[in-house]
C-alpha cells in the first residue's frame, strides 16, 4: 500500500489542507494520505487547541473521504514531534518495499535544512512538494545542491520505488489559513464553507476559539 503523510498543527483543519492533501494523493496515485496532527511542534509555538480536539476535527473532516485518514501517532508518541521519528515508525510498519511520501509545502522545503536529521528523510521516503504559482526553488546552498541530486520531473516515479526522490508540483493552493479562521471565530463570524460542517459543529459544541 502506497502511503502519503500530510502533517501540520491543523488548528483548525480547513479546506486548504483538505484540498491539497486530496489533490496530491490523486496526482501521485497514493492509496491513502495520512493527516497527522503535530503533538508538540519543535519549530513553532504550541497550538492553541488541545491535541485531542485537533484530532477530533480531522476525523470529522475526512469522515466521508476514505482515501484521507486521520492518524494520531505524533500525539500518542508524546514529546516533541519530529518528522524523522514519524517516518521511521511508518517505514517499520510498511516494510522496506512500499512507497512512502512526505508531502510538504514549498515554504517547508526552503527551510528543510533546519529539520532534525533532514538528510535521512530520502533514505526512508520520497518528498512531494506542493508549490504555489510563481514559486521558486532554492538556487544556491545546501538545499539547492540536495535538490539537484534527487529531484524528479514525473509524479509516477514515486510509486516505482519506496523512497529517494523529490517531486515538486505547482498547485493552486486555496488562500485559507487557520490563523484567519481562529480570528473570525473569535469575532463571532461564520466560517461556513471554509471547513467542513462537521468541524464547525465540533468547534461550536466544544466552544473552541472563543474569547
């Protein structure tokens, strides 16, 4: 089974997350895309919302889409949520031969050299990058040299072997942000059509993001 990983704080999850995850899964031809909420992010402030609530919102968001799966492993593991630990854990579960793809945005790729043990990622998985129109890859430095060695032009390559390639695809990413949704909710504004109704119901029932 080919598997993609799409991580984030998801505070809250919204249509931008969901559409990117679904399009990337289809583009590559992955059997499933795991949406993995970060428990304790090492490179940013802790999420406003408890991990259990963020996971519950993802579960509701993907309830009607079997190819998108809520995965709680980073929350369950405890401690700082390092991507390398998640990749190693999934590779152990999948075995050596199954394709595994870490899906990230261009903003993450540009700064990937700040991630823990980032050079080991391609030993374990592929990396698929969703880029906005007008994107630019790093042109010099360590990340640029690494990309030159591992970048491939076709998404299909990622299903031909278990790991080792970087694929970049320009996508029309929806201009929706969790920060904006939290601000709207704090002002008492509607966020309908910016996240699934099941997520909105959960937010209101749990009284999340209210001042």
